[in-house]
DNA sequence: TGCACGATGAAC
DNA sequence: TTCATCGTGCAC
């Protein structure tokens, strides 16, 4: 397993989002290594993207989002679920929405909240480097690119025309997509 | 200092 | 369609 480089993240968020599909999210916690294959993501383009948290500007909450690429932006939603993003620079980031269980995962992972619950991901990992032993994204050599479906993002109807853009990406036909 | 509301998930 | 549950951002 080769960890993704900082340069991988420091690119156009749409490109990074598409290329994160098929990569592996690895979580080491409590002496257990859990691995999931990323099958669904959403791109949030930065402060000008009305659906993005970055559109609120630099606040204590969004600090990591405006930090260096390749780190984790994690937030609590609806008072009960954590969501994990990979920062791609300048306030942009990729929301990881679903993973396919590969190793040591026995609970559901279809949706950003469930994904974080299954991997014990919470605010303790806020701003964490995504190339660290505790939490990282890696790839296997010679993996062919998956067939990708584009759809509008989920739960951002308030964001005017930004709600209609196809910034949600998932692996065609995968059984672990959160919503069709 | 208070308050409306989510980048959700589950039940009904 | 309704509800659980709380940090955040903004109004007052």
C-alpha cells in the first residue's frame, strides 16, 4: 500500500475527487487496522461554492479546510454524526461519502456519518495528516481506473445553482453507494 | 446571550 | 415525513 502524496491532493478538487474513487482509507485505532475502499465522494470547491462550508469564510470550525492539502477536515453534523473530508487547498475539500468494507469492518459504511462511525473517526483527528499511521489514504499499484457516475451533491438544496452541479462521484454499479 | 439550522440516518 | 441531538454562525 502506497500512501498518497501531498502533491496528489494539491490539485483541482474535481480531479482529486474522481481519482480518490478506488483508493483505500486506512484507520489504525485500538490496535486494529480497518480498511475500506472509497466508492463515493463529493467535491466542495472553496469559498465561492455556496454549498461548501468554506463559503462561511475562515472560522474556528473551517480552519483545517483552509490549511494544507492532504489533511483531514472533520465536522459534526446534526449533533450526532461526524463527516470526513480530504483537504485539497484554498478552502476546497473532498467529502468521503461511502466506502466498501475491505478489512475489519463489520458495521455499515454507506454514508458519511456511518463511514466515520465504522472507522472511529471523530474530532480527535481534526486537521490530521492523511499520511499518518493512524489515518491515511493509500493505493495499490496497477489498479485500473473505475467507471465513474456523476450526480448532484446530497443535502445542499439551499445552495442555489451550486446544488445542481454534478460534483458527486461514485463507482458505477458498486453495492455500497449511499444513495443511487 | 439566545436561537435556528444543518454536506445525516433511522423509524414510521 | 418526522425525529434525535448539539456545535456553529449570526441576529439581537
